[in-house]
């Protein structure tokens, strides 16, 4: 457990450096107030949800620490996650380039809204984690895992991805960019790619998941899809 907490601490220390590199390097300036606020909000939310998992569900925290293309066991998911990292990373990068070149004039109220969307998304993640201790960052079926069909999972099949979309929408707005919103298209496309592949895997490997899919038709957005 001590090793897990050490890994978590090192990951959290790296997070503001990674986020900072994605926004300040392409912006080519530290005179970027929206980026400083965004980095603080993103780090603060990540710290809060990590602290919650460390106290309430260390096993889930360990599952969440195994992430990225290298952690996936399915070849298709290795490819999907590699593309996903590029698509999601492009959101702050394009937004920062927008700031550098002065393409967008985003009102402060919209910037505040973007940060609020990020905070709301993390609140949504909390409810998902509270309901599903098997919510790993990779596509897998753990020993003893059961289908979760309560809480947010009674509304949509992939509530984690639903809240991720809210967060992704908030990122370019928080960074003061309209053009960054364009990168939501590839980000959404790869997210849909991932969840459809995930459903095929779970329908084969997790008993009861196929029935759950029939009972809960919406994947991401209630009453829409």
C-alpha cells in the first residue's frame, strides 16, 4: 500500500508539469491567466478525487493508476488509447495556440463556465466511483466483478465517459478558446470508438452485461444516445 501511495504522490507531482507543458509551451508565454487558473482547477480536482479514493477505495485507486496504451491487454484498446491521448492532448494544445495567435475573444464569463464544467465533471466522477469499485482505467474484468446497474449506471451505460465529455467541453472554454472546441470532434469520435469496443468485450467476458445493455439503451446522453 505504501508503494501505491508513493506512485500516486509522484503522479500528482507530475500532473501540473504535464498540464503546464501542454498549455504554456504552445502558448509560448507564462502571461496566460486562463491557463494558470485552468491548471489550478484541474490539479485541485484531481487531488480531491485521488484523496477520496485513497481513503475510501484504495483498490479502485490502484486500478485507476494502471492506465494508458501500455496498460491495456486488448490490442484494439492499445491502438484506441494511443489515438485518444493524441486527440485529448490536442484540446489544450490548440487552445493555447489560439491564445498565442489571438484568434478568439472569449468573455470572462465563458472562461468561468469552462472551469465550472471541469469541476462538475469531477463531481460526476465521484458519483461514478462511489457506485462502481470496478471502474478501472483499462478494459478488463476483475475477479468477482459484477454488472453495475444502479446509480448513474441506471441512466446511461457509460457515465464515466459522459462526465468526461463535460470535462473535455470545459477545457477549451477554460483556456479562453473557441477554436479549441473544434478538437472535440476527434475526441468524441475516439471516445465512441472506445466505448463500443469496450461493450463488445464486456458482453463476451462479463456475465449479465448483454442483458444490462438491453435494459439500459442509452450509452452516453439520457434519452438521446
